């Protein structure tokens, strides 16, 4: 092979390498494009429920203590869901609270007017900010109404109650459960 | 299981999501939280071709929550006044369309850390020769504060009380076996009014083998064809359902009689991906209210 032939074949080899490199780089660029283009996000409809406890503070033997539904210490359930969706709610309330070890029990009662329900979602979790025009005032917690999420997508339930310690109620710490069940009625 | 996707157009969906997130954050900040849970999606679809599913459980609070997954059965049921309730049963369910006995969740009990997330996987093991149709169960996500503080009495004769706030979120699970169809019939419409509200009660019967999912809307026009009121809600009819729509109005402000337009359609659901929708018939009715 003469000198010109060697130069030609070297040039041809370099050209092939350059073309292959260029194609590889182009593929990488394309792959990067695809990777960026394929970034996806999936939106799932969600139902959120949060709760703040009903606080009675210190209670004295023989002295009933009531927390009203518009008191800052009232229990709070906040439900957030899809605007326009119907929601069914059911509350299970205790008849008594028990001392650790269940050696004594204290009666707790919830009347048919112990509940405020803000269907406009404007109370922002504050029982004292509830206005009757924004939902159901003094409603029955034993039979909550079926309602719809309006444009604010938020419902808040404010719960009051009364504990009734006896004159010989054992001193100590009492606990009980309040259970709220929430279900969409349109799914 | 495939995840559902938003059907809301771009900017609107973005705004809606941002508004929803801000709303949740605002409520969480301003509420004295002791427990909380976010569950998504709000309905899970499984089938003879895809017997697995999943739900996401998030803890939106700054304390750990204990989450327990179980199953129940409960369909939307209505009373004579059109009020709809979902009553959950967890035992002695005899409904032939119940999937309660053959769906399982993993894990069934988990501690979700503050602001953490847990995926719960679902598996269906339907019996052999299951007749064609849709089968139902409710996924019950029970959550309460994970580290329960044992209260202490403040004084020697003192009595203190702590109430554990427990939340149960009931999510619908639908298992579809074979070809699905939903065929809705409106069997009766009642209208009434008092000095504050207009009421429309619609009786419906589903003749299909799958639940009819859609929306019911109602528009009231006066004698001059001016709009008096508008209402609508998501709809799920499994067998029979009587649904009430209430609309506020001001008596004397509009010319009677009122024309009530009722529309029921499978379109318009933004919470369920189209691939999971069983599109049924559309119904349009007009009735008059004196």
C-alpha cells in the first residue's frame, strides 16, 4: 500500500469512528430527551381525616364537667375530600371512660346537641370560630347528617361532652375512645 | 393495579391540586392534632385479569400513627326522604356480591412515622366459577395516635380524662369479573318546596351487573327560563337508590311554575380514571314544580 492509500484508509477509519461516535452521542441525547419527556405524575383522589382531642382538664369528685361544642377544648374532626362528593359519617361514642387497669369507670355523656358541623370549611379547626350559617349547629353526634363537600372541600366536626364523676370516683387518669367512620357515598 | 389519573385539564388541575394541598396544610397547622390519616385513592378497582391493588396511607401529622387495615361491607343506602348513608358491616355479611371473604391486605398493621407514607397491597382470591359481575368490599383504614400517652392525675385527688380520637376511613373496593355493564332507570321523581329550599328526590334502579358511577345534577328554571337554583353530586347506584338534592331559594323572587331539569350521566367524574369507568346510559328528565 502506498502513502496515499494509507492516508485514505486512515481517513476512512476515522470517518467511520466519527460517524459511530456521532450516532452514539445522538442516541444519548435522544435518551436524555426521552428521560425528561417521560417524567410523569399520577394524581390520586384522596380522603384526609384529622382529629384533635376533646380535653376536659382536671375533674373533681362529684362535680360534673361539661365542654361545649364551641369551646376551644372541644374535640375536632377535620375531613378533606373532593368538592361535590357526598360523604357519610358515623360516630361511635363511649358511655364511660376507664381508669388504667379498669378498676373504676366514669360516666361520659354526649347529648343530642353536642355537635357543630362546619360544611363550609371556614372555621379552620377552631371550635370558637364556628358560625351556625356555615353548617349544622347543635346537631346530634349520635346521628350525623349526610353532607356534601362544597367548593372548600372541607368539613369540620366540633364535639362537646360531659363527664360525670361520682362523689367517690377513684382519683386517677381515665381514658376512652371516640371513633369516627368516614366513607364517600358516591363511589 | 394501575393508578387513577386526573381528568382535570392542565392549569385547572394544577390549581386544584395546589389549592387542595394548601387547604390540607392550613387545616393541619391550625388544628390541635392528635391523629390523622390520608388515604388514596378513594376507590380501588381489581379484576379477574388483575387481582392485586394498592392504597397509599399517609400520616399528615408530626406524631407517629398506628394504622390497621381490615375489610367490611357497606353500600350507599337511602331512607324514604332520600338521605344516603353508608353503613359498614364487618361480619355476618350475606350479600352475594360481597368480596369480604376473599380479599386480603398486606401489611394489616403498621406504624407510620410522622409525615411518612405506607403502601398497603391488596390481593383478591375469588372462588372458582365466580359468576360474572362486580363484587364489593370496603377497605377500613383505622388510625390512631401511635404512642398513646398514659395520662397522669395532676393532684392526689385529681381526675384526668384522655379521649383517643380514632379515625376509620372506608374506601370502596370493586372486583370485576367478566364483562361489565351499568343500565340505570329512573323510577320516580318527587319535587317539593318550603320557604327556604327546593327539594328533588330521584328514585333510581340499576339493572346492570356493575355499579353505576356518575353524577346527578339538577337545574331549576322559573317561568321566564331564568335559573333559580343548581345542585349536583357524585352518584353511585349499586341496586336501588333514592337520592335527594336540596337547593336554597328565595320565595317570591321568581315566577312560578318552576321547571326542574335532571341529568344523570357517567361523565364528569374527576376522581376515577376513565379506564376504570363503566359508562352507563345518560338520563335527562324535566318535571314541573308549582
